[in-house]
């Protein structure tokens, strides 16, 4: 019984501890990367302890809503997939603006003018394929061909923030539009779950082709997985994994230090070491990745994506017959 | 005229009756809260939600799928479980203890790990098959991503329930019934078919009902195998709705949960009915249990049984282990490529694993101990002081276990999110503990009830006549005699709770992750290799714990080891 | 001096009376048997005495102290009666000594004193060498004695026995009956013994209460029950013989009365009200060539040393013992030697079966 009381007291006292030297981080990065980021930050700031929670973007949002409703405390910093979600939060007044000195090293398009959020990486979505596959796709349009029928896996916009942005960008691209998605559905594309599932399916060979974020494919390729990655001809969509400070954060100072850290050269070098393209200007891409200027980024309107988010999800659900 | 109160009603009894209050609140409170939510209690009472949700095509499809997979899975469990039960209980095959131990292992391994292991074993990328050169060509669908795949794994996962129930029933058949048949001229198969089988049917039916209900509420297997195939069952439908749409669909989800609940209750009642009939005519007869000799067919039967164990237990586990040893997913396992990198990373580098192990072990132990302390007086109360209230609680206490963990989690969130005095339990270990207590109460209660039911009431009367009061009687007489059953229940609760996923999947937050949640997260973010490593470590721990219990069996009182009876 | 008394005790189960107005006084040190067929209420009365049931009406007192009535109820823990159950109710997780010492442990008696009294009780029941055995290792008779030892280790005011020999085989029963008798002689305890076996009751008890349908039919010494049964039920249940309805009868004078039955004028013993029945024991029927009753043999059974013969006379069945086998259908002449005549109270039930082999 005393263990229970202890656990109860510990968990209820967490908010109290937070005001000391604890920072609460919610992130949708893979576990390993979140761990490395936190480790590096704590090494640079030994007086601050970071507690982090990792989950898919949608789940994180749901969790945060529930916690705020319950009055059970909230995170201090967010480091999640896409700017659209954070733009939404900023418009709801749930973020705190911060003018980071590190912003000078960045393209203004990559951070909120008011300082609500800052991009930390460039994660593009392209096509991954199993090296044993019969075809090597070169463009998004290739996926509509009959040779690819029943062989494609893709992440679901209902689950993954990156997939939602991918959907918004492609459907607004005159060369592809909603017809592309309808064609994918007709080609029996399996669109379920997140990027992790897509990678597993392609690496396993169940679905030789997939729509996937770049780092997952290239990192695995470097470790010997039988996969390879293509930056399609029409261009790639991208998410930038922005960092933001929550309104009502218990430890503003520590949160600001965190933001500065991930945006600093040191923080961005860590990004490179982890196998992502850094957002900061003038830094080298990691091995196996093309240089930043060599990648065609598809046009993307974040505000429009935010406004259309629900409608897009609904239409997608209809096309793919998701209940 | 003296009022006809029971001769023992004094304050100790009233104190015990107070036990019913917290039990009722924790075990049933969340369910009732959920029921209320489904009918709009709190906003406006309406059947609108219910009507709308039940009318949807997605609901009906999911219901059909659930009934189909649970039904065929149960049939498969019956075939497997009863074959093992008949052979183990009635014949003279060797190494029974080892066989039973191996059969029990799948029951203790969480369903999503089972699914993971089987997925690694089959399909075009199976590390195992690739290494053996037997992998099917690229692009072949994973055969398990189908209704039949789900049914197959459900059948194997729950075969042990049928085994345990049927074996208990077979042990009650006295040897002289069979001797009478043989003297009358019946031989071999005839004896089995015309004497043993009819007498064991009630037990078999009870086991089948329990299996059906469990299969219905299973989340892990349809989640791993059904979602990729777009084959939804009621539990996965609930999960997807909740995850995709956020908190606003709680009312809808409540209705879906009620649907499962109704089917589950029907199943539970059916099982109860059959169990009552089982006792007819066989109670109180104590003689040598049955034992048929297999003669020359014995090695063949043993070969078949062990072969089955090999394919359903060893092969998937081997697949799981092989996947944990490759450097990146999709790479074939060879002596050169084998590495412990994933093991090191997930077990030693990531603090979340240590936390999860600590949390899971703490929660499982706390749940087991608290339930032991609660269930002995509770079972005694239900047996000796049965009232309408205790009977109602008895009937309802199966629900939190029968319903999918997702549902219980939602119910707990609703019930414990906003408590008086501004306390909330959301995001704490406590809410997970309360959910476990609610869910596993029945796992502890049933064995203890059975043990107390078999206690001759005269023993307590003798103690009363010797001068011992209620508290003393409970401690000196009831507790020691029901302790083996309670210990067996505690072992079962611990092993099941330690790798529970579905409930904690929705209740966890930073710091309160459980093992099941971590595996799910790893798999979700594409770290299948690490997920496999962690899963293998858990399986190893579970098997080690089971082995410790098994090896101490000779020193423990009879009935403590749950699978040896 | 008060022992155990029941005053108008009644108990109802779902409207049916299990006990109906029981009045009885059991003296201190008396050995009383409650005898009757199953369902007569004897076990209920026993459990009521122990405190496991509450009377709906009436009062129970023991040693001058009220155990149960309308206002007071003393729970079993506080009654200080010992009870030997039919199933012995030995606790399997305690050894013999542990079982026997439990009542003393509960009373907080010091360990050394406990040991002494336990040893005494075990010696009294002949179990001293079994002190460390587990109940599972004992035979039926030994378990019986452990239950008895446990019962008396705390010096109870009364010892209750609930069909204690029902589960033992015949040979053992005889030995145990002697053990109970010896036990009673030695300790002088007040004992209430429930049984359905009349031989046992008659052999062991100082007085027997014959019960039927929740009522005590007759509560008297065994010889009295045998020689002078008060109603048809007792006459039929206890002992062998015939109960015959009389056609008409006179009034008893000086212990004798003339009745007309079996088509004869018969002189019988009796007192009180005009008799309605006579009870004819086998030894009161004599085969007499001058006898006035003509009877035909309907069955003849050997009983070791004599034959029990069933005879039909004037539409009634009579029982007697003869030294030589009689042929079925043989005609014999009988005479009756002072049977007992009694008045059966109105509303009694049928005469229980008279087939005592």
C-alpha cells in the first residue's frame, strides 16, 4: 500500500518539481532521436533535467487536450512534426512567442514571424522501395501505373502529421491533385498508420514500394537494410519538425534554453549526425543525402493547409474507404 | 418475535460489508460511468448516440468481423485445448508437467508480441525463412494480415483457457464410472466417446464461453494483423475512432463499448450456466482419477503434441529473436550480420525501458498483492453472506476483464479524470493501478471463490464453537485454507499485468510508460528490431518467472501453481 | 439446578416449522439422545443449542444463563459448548495437537498450561501418540476422537454430538459407542447426542427425546420408551413389534385396562385416558396352543439364535420370536401377555414402518 502512496505522491508532486529544474518535452521524433537530443541538451545544461514523451502527432495533440481539460499539467516545449499543427496552436493562443537569437541563421520562411515556432530540420517525403523490387519509380505519377498495383504502402494523414502535409501539398499541385490520390486508391495502396509501418512493410518486402520520410529510409539503408530512396521528379513535400514553447509553461527559462540549443550550430550538427537535413543555413547535409539546394521542394501553403485540414482528412477517408 | 437476522450480524460483519463499497466503486464504477456517457448522462439523456452509432455500416461490419474471428478462433482453441486436455488428463504420456508448461506460455505472452513474432516468422521478409532460403517472393502479401490470420492467432493464444477448464472438469470424473463401462464391454474409443465426453461437455462449454468472450475483447492481435488489412473488429474500431478523432467521440465510443459488453455478458452468463451443470452428480465422489494407457501409440501422440508446441511456440519465438539480432530491418541474419546493437540500445541506453520495466513490475506486484488482500474476505462474504448485492457484483465483476482494455481505459479516464477536491488521476501511475485492479479482480476472485466454496462450513463453525470471533476465524481458518488458490491467482495476475498493453496504451504519459506501451511505440516509429529485442527480453523474463514458480511447485501447497492445478 | 432447558422453542424455515414448541429440561450431567427420522428437527435443535441458528420463538438457557430469547442472543463463540460434527471438521492445516489446542489459544491460555491440557485431552481419548500427525493421516475413528478431544479441552458446559458415528463402519461404531459411554462416565459432562439409529440412542442415553415433524413426541428413559410408548409414532419407531388400533376400550384402573382388539378381549397395562391403541412387543406374544388368537405366518427371518416371525391375525400384523423356523402359511395360536395400551393424541401422523430387521 505504501508503494501506491509513494507513486501517487510522486506523480502528483511532479508539477512542483517542474518549477525547479525540470523541462517537460513532447515530441513525435523516433525514440532514439529524442533520446539523443535530450542527452545532448542535458550535457550542455547540466542543471536541467528533461522528461520527454514520444507519440504520433495526432495522439500527442489528443493527449495534451485531455491533460489540459483534466488540469493535469502540460508540456513546456513541443518538438513535433509539422508547422501546420503548430500554426493552429499559435492561432489558438496556446504558444508563447520567443525571439531566439539563433533565428539569424535561418531562412525566414522556416520560422514563424512572431517567434511562435522554429523549424529544426528538413524532413522530406519521397518514395522508398525495396532493392529487390522489379521497378524503380522516378516520379509520383509512376505510382499510378498498373505495375505498382497492390504493392504500395503509404502513411495515413489521419495519423501522421507529415502525411497530412504531403496530402495538402500534392492535392494543390496542378500536376497531381486529388486525381493522384484516387488513382492510388484504385491501385490498392494501403494507407494505414504512420511512417514506421510503411518502412517495416517495405523493408520486409510485403509492399515493395512506399511513401516515406527520407531519414527513415536512408538511415536504414546505411545500416544495410535492402531499401533505397527516390526524390521524385515533381518534387518532395517536407516537414520541418519545429520547436515551440507552450503558453503557461512552468519553466520558461529552461524552455528558451532548449529552443536556443536545438537551433544552435551544435544542435544542428547533432541533427546531421542523426541523419536529417538541418534547417540552418550553411550546413552540410548528412552522408547519403543530396545537398539542400539539389532538392526540389514542392510548393506548400501552410495557412491553406491548416484551413483545409479537416476537409482534407474527410475526403481522404472517403476515397480510401476508412471508417 | 425475534427479527430474523442472521445469527452472526455484528459489527465485524458490517465492516466486511463495507468492503463491498470500494470494490464496487473501483471494479464497476468506471463501467457505469461509461454507460452513462453512452446515454448522455451529464449533458442530456438521449438514445440518439446509441441509435446513430449502432446504425452505422462500420459498426455492423466490425461486429460481424468480431463475431467471425472470435467464433472461429474459439473453435480452433477448442480443438487444440481439448486435444491437450484429454491427452494430459486421461492418458499416460510422459513429461506432462513440461508439456503443460509450454502450453501455458502463449497465454502469458501479450497478444501483440505473439502477433509480432508470427509476423516475423511468416511473410516474404521473414528473417528466419530468408536464412533458411524459404522466403516467398517480394510483394507477396503477409498471409497473416487477414481474417484467418487473426482467427489462427486468437485460437492459439487462448487454447490454454479451454485446456485449464476442461482438465479441471475431467479430473472430477471418478475412475469407477469408466470401470463400469469397461465391465459392460465398451472398449477404447467407445469409453471416451460415450462416457467421458458427455460428462466433460459442460466444462468444455464453459471454457468455450470464456474463450469466446476473451477473443472478442482481444485488441493486440487484430490491431497488429487486422489494421494493415483494413479488417476492423470492434476493439480496433474503437481504438481508431479514439485516436483519429480525439476526445469528442467519447460518447460514440461508449456505445460501441456497450455493444461489446452486451455480447460479452451473454457469453459470461452462458459459461456460468454450463459450469453449474458440470457439478451435477459428480460432487463429493472421491476416487482415483481416470488413466488410460496408450500403449504403442504413445510415442506418436507425444510426437504430435510436441510438434504442435514446436510450431506454435518455438518457431515464432525464434523468429522474434532473429529479428532482434539484425542490424537493420530487412537484412538477412547471418553470422556476419548478427549484432546485439538493438539489445544494448533498447535495454541499456534508453531510460524509458528501465522506467517501463520498473513501472510494469511495480504495478503488477501492487495489483497482485492488493487483490489478494481484497479477494479473500470478498469471496468469503459472497459465499457465506450472499445477498442480492453480492450476487449482482458477482455477475458484473467479469465485465472489466471481458471488455477490451481500450474500453476500460476510456472508462477509467472518464471516471477518474475529475474527482472531488480538484484531484485528477489522469497521467499518474495510480490510474493505471486502479484500471488493473478493476480488470484483474475477477482473475483473482474466481480461484479463491472456488477454494472457499469447497470449504466445509463446519470448519468455521467448529472454530466459532471453540470461541474464535469472525476476524480470528478468517485469519486462522479461511486464509490458510484458501491461500494456495489466492497465490495461484496472484501469480496469474502478476504475469498478465506485467506485460499488459491495451489498458495502459491510453492511460500512460511521460514517466508512466509500461512495457507494452514501449513496444508499441517502437514498432510504431519503425524500430521493429528494437521492438523485437525488448519483446524477447520480456518473453525471457516471463518464462523465467514461470519456471521459478514451476520449480518451486513441490514446495508449495497443492493448487498454488495455476497451470498444474 | 439447571442444565440445558428449552422453553417453547420454535423455528421456521420459509413458513414451515422445523421446530414446533419444544419444551424440555436436560439435567446437568445427563446424556440425552435426540432420536428421530431425517427432517424431524433434531439437528436443527442441536445447532440452535450451539448458536448457529436463532429460535424464532421461545427461550434456551444453559446453566441458568439465557442463551437465546426475544431480547438476548449469545453467539457461539461465547456459549462455551463443545460440538462434534458429523464430518469431524478437523482443520487440515493444523496437526492433531494444533486442532485440539485451538480453543485454548483463542482463550489466551498460556503455552505451558495449554500443553498440559492438550496432553490431558489426548490421553482421555487415547490419542497421545498421534499428537503430531496431520488429520489426513488418521483413520475415521481416530479423527472422531480428535474432534472429541478438541471439544472437551476447554471444559464446556455441554457437549453436542451431531450423528458422530454415521460415517463409520459397523464394527467401529460399537467400539466408539463404548468410548462415548466411558467418556460420559468419566467426565460427567452434559451430552446431547443426535442420531437416527434407535439402537444407539437406547444404548447410550440416560433419556431419549423422540422427535417427529419438529415436535418432541416423548422424552423419557429408554426402558420407558420401550415399555410405555406415549403415541403411535414412538411405539412404532422405537423397538420392534405391532401397534394395533383398538375397537373399544374401558377405562384404566390400577394400571390395567381391558380393550377389545384383534377380535378378542385383551387385558393390557395402561393408565390415564381411555386407550386408542395397544403396542404389542415381540416378547409379549406367546405361541400358545390354548391361545385365543389364530394367526398365519407371513415371513420368518433368522436373527442369530432365534427367528423373527411375522404373523397375520384379524387383519393386523404381529411380530414374535420363536426358537425354531416356522413355515410360511403355517397357522399358529397366540396369546398376548399384557401389552401396553395408550391413547394416541388427536392429529398425530401415521405409524412409522415396523420393518426392523
